[in-house]
């Protein structure tokens, strides 16, 4: 099982990167009067690494690569095990006059999900954009000309306005 890179890297990310942060939480909460963690300026990760989670990852290429690989684990789930969206119906009602962007995959890693979606629904209209941090989208295979990559931090305002769909998976808890 641990020979499968995403599984191996999920374990490495969990124990090398996430567990130390989780262990920091009780002390951080005590020091901060048990306030809810609502700020990117003051949180256990920043206390521990001097930077927020994704900024800290970007400073350690090995951990960032492990995290990216671990996040691809969800793309190995069989199609029948995931909820399905009626993409064909959505494509049929797409109006390019409102926007030429059909879907934006926010925090979409290196485009694994969006590439799979494009392959499964080849008639999908409009532009298809995957967004993630600059260091993440830099690793996207540029040979897939059917999707665009865009560097974007999802903690900042969305630069693509008016897209038909914004796909959010595994990012809202951040």
C-alpha cells in the first residue's frame, strides 16, 4: 500500500507536517484565551513555522511535493464512489455571452481533477481554468492545452469573475 506514491506521501504529510501543527494547537489556544482560529495572522501554523500553512510549504519543496502528491489521492477514487454532477446538462445550457469561462477549479493542485473531467466530458465548452499557488501550477504539464493554469491564492479575491462554475473540493476547511 505504501508503494503507491499518493498514499505514501499522505502518510509523510500527516506525520511530518500536519501532526506537529495539531500538537501545537492546545498550547496556542491556551496562550490565546481559547479564541477561535479565524486569522491568517495568528494561528498555530504561523506560531510554529513563522508562516501560514501554504507559505510554509512553499519554503520546503520536499514537503510541498509530498503535500501535492497526497492531495492527488482523492483523484484516484473510483468514479462510482464520488458524487456526480450533471456536466453534460450544464454544458448544454452554457451561455458564452455571459462569460467564456465554464469552470474554475479553485485550489485544484496540478489539474488532475480538471484533466479527468475534460477527458470524461470532451464536449465541455468554454475555458477551463485550474488555480493554485504559483509553485503548484508551475508543475502542471503544459501539453494539456484544454486547460489553463493560473497562479492564485484562494485566500485572496477571485480574479476570474462570472465563470459558470467554481469547483471547490478540499479547500473550504482551509
